[in-house]
C-alpha cells in the first residue's frame, strides 16, 4: 500500500509549495474526503439493520483518509528526512557526502544548498590550512637540514681535524717528557673522541638527508626514490626492489608540481619506515606508474601484516591520507595478518594540463 501512496504522492511532490502549505493542503484533502463520505451517507435513508454497515464504512473511510494524509505528509517531509540523513553522515565523519537539492520544495532546497555550500567552504578552508601547514613543515625541514649540514657538520668536521692535530702532536712529544701509561691513556682518549665525533657526524648527515634530501630538490622524484630505496637497504636493512617510470614531465604540467613530488616521496618514506619497524619483511617492492588519469605509487611487502580494520593511535597513516587528500587523491591499505601489506596511492592528474602536455 505504501508503494501505491508513493505513486499518488508524486504529483503532490511536484507542486512548488512550501512545507507549511503542503501540510495544510494534505489535511484539507483529508477533511474534504471525510466530509464527502459523511455527506453521501447522510443523504441516504438508513435502515435499522444497515447502521452497523454504514458505521463501519465511515470508520474505514476515516482510516483511509488518515493513511492518505500520512502518505502525503511523509512525501512532503521526504526531502527534510534526506537532509537529516546527510547531516548524520557528516557528523559521523563522512565529510564528502552532500545533501540532495530538490526543486520540488524551495525552502528545503535552499536549506540543502546552503548546507552544501557551507560544507564546501569548510572543506576548502581545511584543505588550504592543511596545505599551508605541510608547506611550512617542509620549509622548516629544509631549514633544519641546511643548518645541520652547514653548521653542525662543519663544526664536527673541524673537531675531527683538531683531534687529528692533537693526536699528531701527542705522537711528536719525546718519550722523555711523558710516561708510557699517560701517553697510552691520552692516545686512546683521542681515538675514542675521534670515533665518537665521526659517528655523530654520520648521524647528523643521515638526519639531514631524512629531513629533506637534497636529491629531491636537485634531481627530482625519480632519483629521490632510488636514493630512498638504497638508503633503506643500508640503514634499515630492507631488501627493496624498485620499478619506476619517469613521471617528472607529467608532474611538471600540474599546478602544484612540487607538492606532487613531496607527497609521493613522503608516503614512500613513511611506508618503508613502517615496513622496517613493524612488518619485518623479507622483501619490499616499490613501484611508480602513471596513466592518462593518475599517478600510482605502490609499496608492497611480504611481512607479518596486520588487521587493517583496526584504528591506530599513530599519526603516520593519518598523515599519509591527509597528504593524498590534499591533491584529491586516495590512499588504500590492504593487509591481513601473515599476508603482508600493500599501500597504494592514486593522485589524479589535471585533464587540461595533460592535454597541454600532449599537444606541446
């Protein structure tokens, strides 16, 4: 019966009336229907044995009118119910959903359109703010890397030189001036200081490269990913297999080319670090491909895996998703215990930019 009411309610939905006018019209229709039924009954002579039948007929007519009224009012409130459903989804975290704008109800349609516009502005403001934060973060990483390379590394290198000079001066002291135990103690102390300084210098250089590898700025994404794979082999003891396509020319056609390169590099860096820290894989495969619509980065390992449905307190995965969403991309993680992990990133390409690069 609800389907029948829905069919009869469609013309009612197409009326360009306000919600208040629709409710008044629905109740008026019900009252007129009941009044007509009552008029028809009272216009006939009722016999005594027909009272029960006629009374039952009046009750059924009233119930039928009530059902019609409920169906019409429900049809009138359907756009409002849809808007409430959208609000609940947004409150639950699905900020990409939008309310359906209907032309049948001007008031609810305007409300839905205003709600969608508010969500669009909030999402754009959030995207702009996140992009500014990431840009400031990368600039700070670059500044710290330069300071570590230029200041701390130079100071430690000077300390190494002075340590070597002291060691040579100590060896040049005649045996008559100092005793053998004192000479041995000073020599061993200088050697320990030399090794400690050299180790600290190496760690600072590694830290500077991890903060902002100069190869990313100087040679581009292709060379930076190859350097990252080699660094993971040496520093993280990961067996990394690399399959990369040259995507620099495609990225240069995009409006935010630097953000594309930084996003892909940081996601690959975080994925390799997580694989070494948690997955303990035998091998990791890193691939970078492209087509006419998107650039795809995939990092796959044969490690212990994890339950991808669980939520983790760390910021690594959330940060990767945030970086991908800033470019209107997507990041998916597929993993099961004992079956490894696959991280896949799709960054869409601007169609107009791709056409310009093709015809250039």
